[in-house]
C-alpha cells in the first residue's frame, strides 16, 4: 500500500493543487470508475474491537488506491473498505472521535427514513440482510472481471474473517449490465448510465456540462465537495472528524440497494403515453420514458434533442452533457420534474436558496439481478441497482437532494406532492407534469424503484485506515 508522507496529512487545508499527490492515500473507485465488470458488496459484523482491528490489518495490503486504479494498468480485482457509525464503535474508536462525526452519519440511514421517503414498502423494518441495523459494521467492496472470480474471492475473504471473530452478515452481488443497442453500461430500465459525473478540480477537466456553469463555459467543482480535508466550493475546508488525520482523504458513501420494477415500468410507458398523447405506439412509449428520465435511452438529453433521439449526439462526450436548462424555463423540452433535472437542476430557476454547485454527487454502483430482455414478459425476478453515492456531506448533499428535490416538487415550481417520476415514492399513483403534452398531467404514475436496504459509510483514506487498524484512534 502506498505510504503517505506525514507532512501532507497534517496540512489542515488541502486544495485542488494537492489532489494528484494524494491519490495514493485516497481509496480507489471514488474518484474514478474501475474497469472491472462485477462486484460484491459484502457486509460484516465485528465481534470484538481487537479482532476487528487485526482483521483490518490483514486486509490493508489488498486495498486499492486511486493511484493504483489510475496506474495505466487498471487492476483486474479491487478491494475497498468503508465503515458504518456502528462499525467505528465496534472497532473501539474513542468517544471523542466518534462524536466528531456528523450526526446524520452517526444516526445511520434507517433512522433518517422519514426524511428520505423510505416509508411504506421501503420501510427499514423490511430491509434485507440486517442493513440499517447495528449489525452492519464494515462494507468490503470487491470487484473483478467476472462474477465467478469475485465470488471466489468473497468466499476467501469471508472465511479468513471468521478467525478474527468477524462474520459476513450480508452480500449483494452486482455487475455491469450492457445496453443491447449501444453496448454501453446501462441500468435495468434500459438507459445508458452513468453519463453525468462531476468534474473535480485538480483531477481532470471533464467534459462540457460535468462541472459548474461559468459564463458560457464550465469549470470543475472543488474537491472538498467530495473529499474531507479539502477546500470546497465556499473556499472553506470541509470539516473532518477528530483527529484531522482520521478524516483527511476520506469521504462518505451512501449505499442504497434499490429494486427496479422493470416489468411495471414498461407496462406504464404504454399507459402514460396514451394518457399524454392519446397514442401508445413504440415511439410514444420511448418518448414517455425519455420524459421520465430527462434523457432518451441512448443517453441523448431532452434538453438538446426534445423531439427525437439522437444517438450520434449521445455518443459524443463533448455534447451529451453540455446543457443547462436556462433556455427551457417551462420544461417544454425536459419536464421540470424529470429525474435528471431534479437530481441536477443546473441553471433551472429553483425556489430554494440552494447553491447547485454544492449539491453534486459522485455516483458509482452496478446492477443486481439478471436483465429483463426487451419484449420479455415480467418474470417477477428481483433486480435493481446497488448504488453508491459519494459525498463529503451526507446531510447537505445526498439527504437534501433526496428529500427536497426527489421527493417534493415545489423547489422547481411544481406542486409539493409531485415527486421524481423514476425513483420517487409514488405509491399507487403519483403526479407527473409534462408541459407541452396534449394532456400534460399524469396522476397515476407508479412506484418503479423501492429501496430494499442501505447504510451510511465512512471510507477512510488509506493512512487513516491503517491508523484505525493499529488502534491509533481507539479509546481503549
Ligand atoms: C434505481 C435507482 C436509480 C436509477 C435507475 C437512476 C437512473 C438514472 C439515469 C438513467 C440517469 C441518466 C444518466 C446520467 O446522466 O448519468 C441518472 C442520472 C442521475 N441520477 Fe439517477 N437513478 C437512480 C437513483 C438515483 C438516486 C437515489 C440519486 C440521488 C438521490 C440519483 C441522482 C442522479 C444524478 C445526480 C444524476 C445525474 C444528473 C445530472 O448531472 O444531470 N439517482 N439516473
């Protein structure tokens, strides 16, 4: 494992200029997407602090850094470690350090269910595998080239953990699902994803649209929005827990396992298209799907091509994200309430005083369950997204977006009760406004995504992980 110089870690204010020299201390998969194709999210319960720390020590040499991931010969298998608030306690972290973590992290995702809209079928009482309970201490994310090799490795890691009194509590296996048409990574609903990820200052310039709007161009977002110890968009250092070395180069991971009702989604497209335009042929179903997401399945944004898909535009990284909605205040091209526009409103007029450049998130994760081929009847098989949202501030970024933008409508001039049509808790019938359609209001949109479990995790920098393993932050 690369060793970070002590001087660097004591710097209280890291900036974009420091980022590249810190990549050896930042866990891999945060700032970059691995090129591996399969993944296992393995959740462990630690029985004793000593056992847990010794177990971490045994794993340290296997943990992949961002520098490893960017080394030019991308690793064929990767391991990364993140710890829940219950896990920090189980590892014996001192009360002072523990209390210095943000309160929403310490409470855990299940305790925040009401704010997040995780109610009804997504109620934490129904979550699987102990997710959301005090049993989930450590998430080990393994990735590899195929499901079989990842599973073999997972079995080895879990078997070795037992001798430290660490037990595998749950596992979610996931893989890249490829879009049948474009061959690009896609979500089960059939949309190319991800496309839009924040460009991070000091790392790369990204493509037009990835960063923050500046004049007619774009600039990268300050690293402190995604990493602890760095300057953020306000020019302030994102708070780190105590001591500083525990937080620096670390971040928070919001893990959410979200089931996708692919059969229900496809069925609804027909019904929704008929209600909006009085036609339910394939072209209108595709249009209905695009209105829900804000992109055509190819990834082509409605903001740039509202009336028809443009696969050529979708394939051009310099164009596919280069829009800001400023020319579409009424949502005639891209509905105000489309998933994409809610999750990143760019230059849309919003009523809340939020700074959109401080509401960005890195999205990672893969799909679980087998794809449902186009045209196949619903098979009732469980499938969805094992998603990781990476942010420096869970409350200001993920929770704000989920609670205020995904589960409500008023921030963008829609009725409060109107929720995200793709991932909102729409129960048996939610509202979706599609300006410009013959009948622009739908009142029967279904719930297509249901959270089956999740947790907030802290992904320490590699030096901090070693410190945790060595008992450097322990109270005993
Ligand atoms: C099963 C659940 C989900 C599915 C199927 C889904 C699907 C998609 C798709 C197809 C895109 C367009 C591709 C792209 O622009 O990168 C997208 C973008 C995005 N989604 Fe989701 N998503 C899900 C959950 C979430 C959640 C929980 C959040 C955050 C609360 C979120 C935030 C975003 C953001 C920030 C973007 C990019 C917006 C932009 O920068 O323009 N998504 N999602």
